[in-house]
C-alpha cells in the first residue's frame, strides 16, 4: 500500500517537540510540532493526517519569540519559531520517539 504523501507535507512539519511539557500533553492525546512560519492550521492538519495516518481533532498554533542574547559583547537573537499543538481523536496516537 502506497501512502499519498506529497513533498509539501514535509515542508509544513519541521520536527516534533520533545520537552517535559510535550510529554505531559501527550497523556491528554496532544502532540507538539515545530512547523513552518507560514503554515496555516488546515495545512498542518492535512500534513499530520497524511504523514502519521491519524485523525486530527484540532490544531492550535503559537509563535515563540526568539530570545535576545549577549555573547562576548555582541548582541544577537534567536529566530522566532512557530509551534503547533495537535489534538488527536480518541483512539489515535503518535509516538514521536520512533519517527516516521
């Protein structure tokens, strides 16, 4: 069986987020992903459903502002990153530790 995965889905979902907060959220059927800055909620939902073969209940997004740092007298800043909190339907799970 061949999945109908398009290359653009890999451009929308950049990586899973593995943190303490993400681990706690996974107990409530939620998974966190870093996504492209211009990705919309419908694009994120479609990409997750195609890549992981699950049903998505809802998608919440947030833009995490980059921190400003001073290193050896030089002012620099980390780039902003967009994250998506994906809530899955009951009975569906994504294990981000195993990969695709």
